[in-house]
C-alpha cells in the first residue's frame, strides 16, 4: 500500500542554491529509506519574494512594471544558472494583472491575491527543475485546480471536503508520482485565486495531509520548532519537544509565528502527526517539535508562552449591559457581517470587551457607533496593548499556576489589564500595555524555566 507524506519547505530554506541542494539531499535520503511513500512537497516563494510582491502593489503607481518582471525573472533564473523559456512564461504570466491595476488606479482583491501568490508559482517551477536535474522527479501541480477555498481574499479558509473530493477524483495523478505543489493559495468556488494569509504554505501542507490521509506532515523552517518563549524576550529559550493539537493551536492563534494559525485544524480531524523541523537538522524527530494526538507529558504543565501586539480592544459600556439579553449577539452578528473575526470576548455587568485584530479595531469602533443600541452608553477603543498567552495542557487543573504567573508580572510592576482563563482548557491569556510585552514574557518565562542561566544584559 502506498502511503503519503507531506513535506513543506519555507522561503527561509531557499536563500541560495546551496540551500536548495540541502533540501535535495534531505529528499534524496528520505526517498532512499522509505520507498513505499509518495512524497508531496509544498513550497513557499523563494526568500523575500512575497514581500517584494506586496511592496510592488503598494507602490504600483510608481512601479516600472517591465523592469519589475525582468528583475523577478533574473532573480529566479540565477537559481537555475541559465535562461529558461518556461520560467519566463511563468514569471510574465501575470504581467497583465499589474498593468490593468495600474491603469485603473486601484488593486481589486482578486488581483492582489493573484500577484502576492506569484512567488509560489515561480519557486515551484524553479525547484521542480532543480530537483529534476538532481534525479528527483516530481510532477508540478497547481493548487488552483484542486484547493477550494471559502473565497475570503487575503486570508481564505480551505474547504476540506471539496478539496478532498477533487483530489480523490484525480487520485491517479497523486499515486503515480511524487508531486510538488506551490503553497499559500487556492481558488474560490468561482475560480478566483485566494491566498491563505501570510505563512499560509503551512496550511496548504496540513490541508493536503488531511485530504491524502498522510502518515505525517513535516514543516521545515529556519528555527528548531516551538520554543518555550520568544527569543526576542528570552535569551535562551528551550525547544518544546511535544505539544498537543490544542496547545499548538492556541500558541499559533495568539502570536507564535512558527506555525500558521489555521494549520493545526485539518490534522486534528484525522489524528495526523505534525513535525516542525529545523532544516539544518534534516528530518530528525529528536530535534523537532512533535504535535501529536496523545496528550503530552512534560515536567511542567506550562509549555510555552507567546505574545502578540496584533490586538485592539473595543469596549462597549453601559450600566445594564449584563442584564439585557441579546446585546452581545447583536454586536457579534454585525461584526461577523463585516467579515471581521472576533478573537475573544470578555463581558461583565457594565462592559463588553471585544478583542479583534489591530487593523480591524477602527472599523469595529465605527460599526459600534452606528449600531445605536440603547443599552450602550459609550464605546472606547484601545490599540496599544499586547496579549500574552501562557499555554499548556493541565494548566488550569494545577493550583497555584495562575498566581505564579501574575506574581511574576506584578513583581515587574506591569499592570495586567484583562485576564481570560477557562475559555480554553489549555491556555491563560492576559493583556498588558504593549511596551511591557517583552518584559512580561521574560518574567513569566523566568518563573517557570528559571532565569539564572542567562544574563539579561546579554541581549
Ligand atoms: N510566501 C508566503 C509568505 O511569505 C507564504 C508562506 O511563506 O508560507 O507569507
Ligand atoms: Mg514565507
């Protein structure tokens, strides 16, 4: 029986030709040991390209489009070492999108997503070509032909059932050969390219893992996996060797950049293990973070701390809010109708606080004003805050954990402005002023992992 394994390589794994050779050697040795496995390789854009595309759209009116594509071509060509007509046609295939947008003076959503995802189309071709020259024969498949999304531009969700259906009806293709797939995008039900949000290739990989019932999914990065704390705050964080799906989900949802916020979900549905590996270590399960179905046991029930400044707090105040039924429902419905995601909610008798993404804060504030609900007397908006998430299975069942967290923060004279515990069984959140973010993470990390072995002046 053939089994599938899905491997994703990120942009940071493709900074130079040597990096790609390293990826080739990882793939070659994997193929050597497990001959009954079909490999599905998901790739990101070459290093820095997505940002270049985003910037090109930002400055479109001043952009010399011909030069831009010529440079893009040369950049990719240098990885191949010589001119390549097919590469040229891939690179220039979306030139009209930019020309058209420049002409009309604005960038429609479908153009934006088509352009920003272009790095993956280009890298997948370059990589497949380099793989081929090194004896690795992978068929290149375009996700627009089978990954179906909900059509939300900029950050779409993959519709797993429809994607699986598409894959199953073309299963021959997947069984015949190993494949390489550009990550980061799919197509809406009416065929528009939609991106999956920054870092979305992780999500492409896990969604394919789901559809193919893969034995495992491995994401190769330039970091060893999940760490106990953000290296910006903590000079010597430890590698977290194992996490449950819930733990990984909470950490990525609230700030840990190492994993895309939607990536865990598809795997949880089918109990498929996920490995996050540092590409320099190759595929080494002893030196990565394993995200597995079984609840994981470690000495501490606190496993990791993440933080995010991508929050805004919109507060609805009114004397009787807690007593009147339906107010929260009205607000939530209106926010959802705008396509805005509420990260979480804290309510009391006199105040409903919605926590949303920083970019969405102002729109929610305006909406709140236009709702004209009688019960609401005042709406306020704060966006200079950071959210700290302390994550671990069993965190809420162990007495004394919360007091250790808050004492550590209080000792640093940091004001905790809001707390949410109990909404998730594996996480405790609190909000601090944004300038205290780093110090709060450091203090909590010190409390659980000890601070003695590193020097704070070090950084
Ligand atoms: N290239 C895209 C980005 O930089 C997607 C990815 O890397 O996963 O966000
Ligand atoms: Mg990237």
